[in-house]
C-alpha cells in the first residue's frame, strides 16, 4: 500500500546538497533544485574564526599545510547551512519525512546541526555517498537503504 506523505531525500557531501521530493512512498523522485545548496565563499572562515575553531577543538590542530583544517571548517559551515535550510523547510511544512544519504562524517555533522524537531522526521539516514547519482539510481539506493533499516 502506498502512503501519501511527502518525503525529502537529501544527498550530500562536503560541497553540495541535492534535494528530491518523494510525494508517495516508493514513487518517483522529483528534483527540487531551488532547495539544493552548493558550498561557496560564505562558507570560507575568516582568519579569526579559523584560529578560534582550531583552538576550540581538541585534536584539530594544524599539521603540515594549513589547507586541511580550512577545508574541514569550510565543510562544517556548509553542512550547518544545509541543516538550517532543512530546519526552515520542516518548519514551513514542506515535508513530513526526511531521508539523508551521505558519507558517515557528513551524516554526523547534519544530525548534530539539525533542530531536534527536524531530526525526528528522519526516516532513513544511510552512510553512503549518493551526491552524484542519477535520479533512477538514487531511487534504487533509497529502496535499498529503507530495506536495510
């Protein structure tokens, strides 16, 4: 039996988040490009924020070139923006259920940054990198993730 409930399927990595809408469980996925987000310059930390973040986190120091911590900070800022956008969409009633398909580290940040009210809507959060899958393949990956949960 098909459920008539709106689910947002979000595929994410540290650089982009794509959003699809599933209006009927197991039905087609409709891309929502207006809600997709890509990392940009607003995610780049200032020198002051960089220093503060490095010193606030145990074990998050600068080893070798300074590029790696900058990339991690930039990714976290981007994922925080994604979480806040999902919170706003949930508050606006745009979806009832949420599916997150992303690498494990990305899932960890998103879970930590989502408002608890939004996090309660998560139906499946699967540690898979699905950010670049074609929609048909993504639908198959979604079905597999639901079966696994």
